[in-house]
C-alpha cells in the first residue's frame, strides 16, 4: 500500500481524479479525519472536506503508471 496527500480544489479536479482512478484495477481510498471513502466514488469525495489535503491510500505495490497520471494532485 502506498500513501500520499492530495488536493482536489475544483469540481473538475474531482471529476478528472475519479476518471483516472477508475482506470486502475486496484483499490484506492481517501481518508479525511475518521472518514474513509472509495476514491472511485464521486459522491463519496464530495462528502469530504475538500478545503484541506486528503490522505490517499493506493492498495498496490506497482504504482508508477498511477503516479504519473495523478501527480498534479499530490501535495
């Protein structure tokens, strides 16, 4: 499992992020405080506080292609 902090500042960022994550087979979770949601759920993401960084956990060991695609969201 790999952990990163991300920021999703706009509605388009959320939409783009979900589209990217849905293209991968492994699970990706977003954790904000005591809430953990599936990163492939656009409604779940909008239930989080997007004004501060969110912890992302990618459940994979080989994440190089994934990181290339989401690098603009990592803080």
